[in-house]
């Protein structure tokens, strides 16, 4: 099967491309100009230079393609890369390109917590993207992963960095909010295996790990793997909102970069992020990975450096 992958050079995309090639599929990657050389060097995959926000740049991108895996999404806004543009307009453009080239199969990355009445714009625009996919007439499958951990993740690695350089670790969000972190290998496996699983068509699946933690308990797991002791300090909601607003203005408006914390992230940290992964685990034969075992594989270097 020849598979077109958007977001192929990202954290999740790289693992999906690896597993696609391992399963014998050929891959065409959508990349921007600046990623072209790096993407070719890493994977040897077929390359199409384009941008999901530019419909014209997708012309011919899906010629000869059997299936699309659409992964592009953002957690922070910068310039024209807003939630509405990336999640809704971008998905609409990719769906239109797939229909134009008579591609039947479409596998879409959403997120756990996505719903029409979501408090965050992130979740609301993710819901609208799901609706675009559902109304496309394509043979679709939608996945809603929980917090994904792996070697290039932006959560565990961020707090590992804080732990390395600070004696204090901030705890954000609601104290009892629950999370169900899932290994990148399981998420990628679900996407790849769904391509050849007829019963996955027209379905939406939660993808989550076997354990449930609070934010504070996740930090405890990271500290245990790194063999560190740090003071955990819960940041009051009002203070966190002020920090998020300042960082969002500084990074997005002045530095033109994604901020390390924004208001939507704070909103989502107030909510439980758990799901029922039994259906996906059973259908795709996903192996549960314990959080501590998974992060130990890529945080082990931190322990070694301290000895």
C-alpha cells in the first residue's frame, strides 16, 4: 500500500513512517521546504513539498496514493498557524485533495477529550476536524490518543529538563485531574494496523495507556526514573493564567515561536484526560507499555550522567 503522511517529520509521524516501512508499505511524506533535506536523509521516503494550509501546494500530492494518514495538529498558535486554520482548514484541504485523487482510505489524528462543547478551542477545533473527516465520504478511521510519551515528546522531556536544572518542579492544573499516558509505539501501531483492518472503517478509537495518574504522580514517575528528588510546588490557577498569557504574548507575538505554556493548555490541565482503550488494544493487538518502563528508555542518559 502507498501511504501519504502529513506531519511525517514530527514526533508521532517519524514513528508511524518507521512502522509503515517495517510493515512493507511505501510512504510519501508531505514536508515544507526547510524539512526536505532532513526528511530524505532520515527515511528515504518519497517527498512532496507543500503545506496543508495551501490547497494549491497539494495538487498532485496524492496521485497514486492508496491511503492518507493525517497527523498535522498544533498545541500552540503562531502566526497563521491557528487552531482554526491548522485543524479545520488544513484538514479540509487534505480531505479535498484525497477526494480529488480518488483516495478511499483516510486515517485521522484527533485527541482524547475532543467534543463539540469542549472548553478549549483546541478540543473544539479538533471536533470540527473530525466532522470534516466523517462527512468526507472517505473510508475513515479516527484515533484519539491520550498524552503520548516517547523519545521526542514535548511533555516528559520538558519536565525532565526542568528537573535537571531546577530544584523546584511546578505542578499545574487541577490537583486531581487524571491522565492516561500512552507509548508512541502503541499509537503508531494503531494507525498502521488500521490501514488493513476492515472493521476499523467508520470508527473512532481512544488510544490510551494501561495506567492512570495525576499530574503530580506523573512527575513522581519521572523523578524516580531520573533518580532525583525535587520540591513540587502547585501553581495557583490565577498565577498560572497570568504566566500563560504573558508567555503567549511574548513567544507568539514578539518571538514568533510557540510558547511553552498557553491558556488552552491550562484549560486542558483542568480536565481528566482518560479513555477506554480496550477496543483499540484488542482490535489492533496493541501491547500495553507501563509509563515508567517507557520513559526509562530515553531518560536513562540522565541517570548515567549523574554517576
